[in-house]
């Protein structure tokens, strides 16, 4: 008997090439220990189901991007009418991750209808970017002293630290307003042969910019903080490849006075890879977190009589 499951899980992306496996031509059933998807499938293989447990991720992220609540579905086949217990799947998969010292943790697994799709049934996704700016009232490091000397070790590859003269968070907020609503994000997309022909219209529902704080031990907490921390939460249906990190690059440029709000507006109004301002930089992957993937609660209830309405609107290529 075959049953479909949905897992909710977290991971630290530092040690992975990406969340998704590299697809080999006409071959899906192979191990890939350098991706989140690959190690998850290796863990599921320990359950010894009759089929290869192909994992379908709700969101695809680049290497270095973290996830606090990602989702993925998979099918497991057994003999007769017995199926795997979801709680047992969670326990045994986590046991594999712990034993192999992998920074992945499954929080919950549920059974879903056989036509449920983790990617296409997602109503929206929420991402967080963590940014830290060296304080204006703090003396700038000497030429022979790097900003790295002031970064808490616990935050290594967890937050993006910057030293910028005249960083203005209000200019950052003003620029963020330009992204709200539905736009063609071609200018903010990483171009490659596989995605260059896909349409790039996406909707940004909200952008919240709030003060953050360092994620450090009590010992480091007692020391002087040299940075202003910011959490940038972005909520939308789906995103094109590198969209969020390029958006952040434009907003950091606006906050530093390198570009204006009008420049951001023009990049949206004239969607083209040639509209990207060359002195702007996509922000590093390690500051980005996939916070949540939202579904209709009714669609998460297993009911073989209910047909799930799959939303084949856009795919999330994510960051």
C-alpha cells in the first residue's frame, strides 16, 4: 500500500551545496549527500519501503540558505494494508541525522492525501534576512583591523555583517515599499539557461523591517555590541531565483545612498537583466532563512474522499 506524507523540518544550510539534488538525465533515484533533499532521501531509505522515497521540496534554496520551517512530501509503499506511522518516520529520520551529525531536524510528519503537492499547494512563503550594520557612533576599525574582529563567533554564517558609512534605515524602509504588490522581477533574477524563458511576475504581500538582536551565548551577550541588527521579513506567494537576495542588495544600496528609490522603481518598470545596476551586489546566502510555508489547514487533513485543489500558478525557485 502506498501512502503520502508531508514533513516539516529545519536545516542549517552552511554545509550543503543546495537544498535540491542535482538532477541527472533520466535518473532520479540516486543518493546525493551534498544536498538537503539527498540526505533526507538517504534517511528515508533506512525505512526500507518498497519504493525509492523521492522527496519533493516545497521551496528550493541555494547553498548556505537556512530553513526554520521547510516542508516536503514523499511516498512510501509497504506490503498489504499496513502503512508507516508518521511519528515513527520522524523519529527514525531524526535518528539518522543525529547519528551522521547532519544539521537537519524533522519537527513533524503527517499523512496527507495522495494528490497533495508540497510545492504547488503552498499558499505563501515567508523568508527572513538577518542584517547587522556597524554602529555609526562606533569608531571605525583601523586599516589593519578587519570588521571580522568585532563579529560574534556564534553568528558565523548566520547573519550578514556590513560596515557602511551613512547607512540610513529609513531610506531602506522607503525603498522596500517599491517592492510591494505584483511586479515583473526579471531584473532581480539570477539568469541561467534553464530559467531564462520562465515568466517572472511575482507578488510581494508584505515586507517587515524590525530591530533584531545577536544570537549569542550569555558570555558574549555581556560584551559590548558593535552592530545594529535588523530582521527583514518578506512574505509572498513565490519567488524567482535570487530575487530576495537581489532585493536586499538594492535596499542596502539605497540605505547607503548609492542608489535612489527611483532607481529601484525603474528596475521594476523596465524588467531586464540589463536594468540591474552593476555596482549593486546580491547579498550573501547565509543571511537568509526560509521561515515558513503556509497551507490551507483543511488540505493538511487526511481525507481520501476530499480532492485537493492544486494551485499550478507559479513555481517557487526561491533563493
